[in-house]
C-alpha cells in the first residue's frame, strides 16, 4: 500500500494576528494529518515556551553554523534586529516522507523562499480586521517591549502589502469563523 501524499502548508501573517491561536485550534479540532514544523530561532524563549515544542532555541553561533552547512530550507533575520528564524530542511523532508501535512508558520520572506523550492506548497495569509486590532492584540499578549512592539508593527505594515501573493487569505476577526475558514482551506 502506498503512503498518503504529504504536503506543505505555509501560514503567514503579521506578528500578533493570531496565527498561533488559530493553528492550535485547527490542529486540535480538524482531524487533518497536520504536523507543525518547529522552527529554529535565536530569540530568547518566552515564559511557557518549551524548547523543541514551540521553537528550537539556538545560540547565535549554532544557528550560524547550521546556516553555513545548508541545514535550513529558509532562514531570515525577521525583524532586522539580529534575531534569526529558520525552517530546518530535515523537519520538512521527514514529514513529507511520512505523508504528513507539514505546517510552516513563517514570515512573508520565508513563505516566498519556500515557494521557490516547493512551488506546490499551499499558502495562506492571516489578516487582522484592521491595524488597530492588530496593535491591541500585540499589546494584549504583553510579550514585547515597546521598542520590539513598534518594530513588529512596522514589519506588519510591510507584510500586509504581500497578502495578495498568497493563494488564500483568512481574516482573523471572530475566532470561530476564522478557525472554520482555515480548516476549509486546508482540507
Ligand atoms: P501570532 O501567533 O500571529 O503572533 P497569537 O496567536 O499569539 O499571534 O495571538 C496574539 C494575541 O491575540 C493573543 O493574545 C491571542 O489570544 C489573541 N487573539 C488571537 N486571535 C484572536 C481573535 N480572533 N479574537 C481576539 N483575540 C485573538
Ligand atoms: P515570534 O517571535 O512572535 O514567535 O515570531 C515572530 C515572527 O517570526 C512571526 O511572524 C513568525 O511567522 C516568524 N517565524 C517564525 N518561525 C519562522 C521561520 O522558521 N522562518 C521565518 N522566515 N519566519 C519565522
């Protein structure tokens, strides 16, 4: 019997829009064979984040060595602050070989880079109802300093301009509606 066919699903959108919240619900409720690609990052872990579950938290030198060794499918300095994020090739290749649907929660630059390598990847952009709502969510999450939040908002405005390059756009206004829409897009 042949294995089911794996696929790559890229979920992008500005920081604070609710990607993590939405994906958590879709993973728990959709019954789809989804597996999350655990990105590597050089940023410090937030309270409650577990190494190997939410991210692989790497020292800058370790990240740099892996980058030079070509271990990343894509990697970027996301908020231009010396903090790197990247998708490990091995994670994606293993998931695909097992017929899983591997979800990459990555920024717009990363999404476009993965599309170059895997043109069949499904791309979804999560949008806020408005920039004001996005600000409220980032503030409400309370994880960033004021300077970091402002950098995230500046990046968000640039990212929103790229929504049209994605195959699907889901607006995360009412959470229940967005969970339903994202599930429909993936299924
Ligand atoms: P991201 O992963 O895109 O950075 P998060 O999932 O951490 O965003 O969400 C940012 C904040 O917004 C969190 O505090 C989360 O609880 C809240 N949030 C997410 N989706 C909604 C929604 N539909 N309505 C209200 N608040 C939301
Ligand atoms: P956070 O620091 O809030 O966890 O994530 C910040 C941003 O980094 C988000 O926009 C997220 O999509 C992006 N990101 C997380 N992992 C990766 C990755 O592996 N590659 C890229 N390019 N971006 C990532």
